């Protein structure tokens, strides 16, 4: 018996209509999600960047007691998020998912690869953090991060690379000096946006497939570089020109920030990601005059604008050298091995890498902006080649050399002892130096070993030597009258002599028969 199909009831059709309406409303209220990859810096400077990027405190009553999102950036790949508020701080217009990485280690490449998907490429921005505390390391840090990004991009699937190519083509075709949002806000500018402007020399030569923004933090330390390191305007202009030249090759933007003064970092990041407030439009204007508030928007710079700042920098050589610097070493070795049919060894490949680094623009920058923390003894060619060699001797040779040193020291010590023995008087000479108490040398040695001779008389500690000196002094101070009286009284004189002899005998014997003083 065949199955009959019942016609759809009016209730089912109304249910489908309502579900479609609810889905459309829900999709309309869904927040746009943007991704930011923050590379470089320390956990503390990364938190400073997040604080500068965050919007002002929300004025909504329901958010006053709301806890801020936690920042987990202590180990490997960190994560946090931020809500972007409208100009009136009432509505949330977008949510930022922020991933943070501090070290450009190749072992972290596998952590970045899952973040780059076809669905997220168009809404992803890469931010590299630099610090004015160490401007002499900037170009080397940029090179390491660019190499890591290129390694990740080379490992992506072909369909993801195709989407990246479309994103880069869209960025290249944007009108220089205006974002897509600004172009859509003006009909005349919108018509110009459809016109493809040819790229200037050195622009977008090394696209990364993602928009890039370089943030130089703590620009308030510029004054300390002038006072402590003796920097002049030439050094600051050279650093800025060098950065602008190499960032042009990636279509990147540049901004200097300081925690003590307002800056255009939030406006630059939001406009790059396509986040704009419908209530208040904040213009993004370049700034190359204030050296602590530099702002270079994407697609604005050119070689002509760079050379106007100061003459002397060969922007073409710097641009070409940067293309050599950012090449991944393994790919350089692979290309060279293919050219030589695999006959080059590892040592030759390492020398080729050193040659590539010397021919790049990194060496030009580091030769001009010197690192004051680098030891002067390590500025030779061995340091640049990272080949510090130390020659060591065998254990037997080392012990033999130490034995010779010990024998030489022993001979010197014996010679010194013999000189001292010839210059030291003999015991017989000391024996001639006597006083009323006996030989001086012998008595001095006894006193050195046992200390002063003391004994207890009626509960009072008496120093025999001191008592003897007092008795002798009393005899010397006696007047003739007292001496006469002493003659008449022989018993008193005999008593004094007996007492003096008693104390002298104690000193000569070293106090061996006298009681020792009790510890108090």
C-alpha cells in the first residue's frame, strides 16, 4: 500500500517563518570577531599594549562591577579578549581575540598555524612590539619575527594561501592614505578607490599575506637616550628612516606609543581591522614631525617621503638587503645545495649564511646604531660569526704547568726564609739583653703564650708584673728621709726585698706555680 504525502499545514509554515526571522535577528546581533597576533615584548610590555588598546571604562551601569578579562601570557602562546565599545560607551561593536607570543622560537610555529584559517584570514592582524629601551635590537628582532611568520605561511595549505593572496591584493589596491571605511564615506573618494594606483618602488615587495603593524613602546625614553647615550637627531632620523624603508616591503604601519601621553594606537588598530564607530569618526593622520608620536598609516609611505626626512640613507640598498635578511636559513641552504648538486657541506653552508647576513641590511643598521651593552672584546669577526673558539690543554699538561708554578713559588719562599734567618739576631744576642727580671727575649715569649701572671689574694685578682712595677717605683720615689728611716728599721727593708723577689720569681718561672685567674 503506497504512502501518501500529506500537505504541509499552515502551522508548520508559520513555524518555519518565525524560525527564519529569529535566525536573521540573531545573526544581525552577532558581534564581529577580530583576531590580533601580538608578537614580541615581555609579559609586562604586552600588558601595557593591551591597556593602551583597551577602550575607556564603560559607562554602562551593568558593566561597572564587571571583572576585566584575565591575561594569560606567562608561558608560550597567551590569550585574552577585549570588547570594542562605541563612541558613547554604550554598545559593543566588536570583540577582539588577542593571542600573545614573546619568543620567536621556531618551536612555537606549530602554535600559530591553527590560528590562520580561511575563515579568519580576512579578520586577522599581526602586531610586533618593540621597546625604546633597546632600539639597537629592533631590526634583528623584526628579522626573527618575519622569518617565523614566513615559515608558518609556507607550511599552510594551498587554499589558505590563496585566501591570503586575495587579502594582500585587496590591501594593495586600496587608495593610498585612506582606508576602505574612509573611501566608502565619500562618493568622490569611492570613485577614486576603484582606480588601481601602481605601487611605488620598494612597496609590497615581500607581502606576508596578513596586515602588519609595528608598535614601538615607551617613546618617553628618547630623552634618556640623548642624555645617557649621547644620541643626536641623526641617530633618531636614521632609525625612523630604516624602519619605514623595510616596513614598506610588507605594507606595514608604524606607531610610537608612550604611557604618559595619548596616542593613535587604538584608532590605527581598529581601522586596520575594519572596526569603526557609527557615531564618531576618528581620522587617522600621519605624523613624522613629532619623534615621540610617529604614525605611519598603511599604504602611505614612499621612498621620496623617507629621503625628505634626512639625506644620506640609500633606501634602495636597504630595501634589497632586507630581502636577503628575511630569507629562512634552511631555504637558503636548500637553494645553494640544489645549485651545487648537493656537494656543499654543512660548514660551507654556515659560512654562506654569515655572508648573507653581512650582505643584508642588518649589518648596516647595527654598525650605525651600536649596542652599548655589548662587550668591546666581542666586537670582532668571531662574535658576528657566532663562533667563539677556546683552546684547551690536556689534564697532564695543565698539571705539569701548575707543578712548575708551585716549585717556583716554593723556591721563592725558601729564599725569603733564608734572608729572614740571616737578618734575625741569634739567641745569644738576645741573652745579653737582660734587665732585673732576666732575659728580655725569653720573658717576652713567655708573656706572649701565657699572658700576664695573676693570682688571687683575698678575693682580689692581682697582676704580679704590675705589682712589681709599683714596688720598684715606690723604691725610686723614696725621699732621703724615708731612706734614713728605712735604715733604722731593717725589718721593713727586708720585707720589701722579700716581696719584690717573690714577684720577680713568679715572672721568671712563667707563673707555673701561681694560680690561674678564674674566668669571670
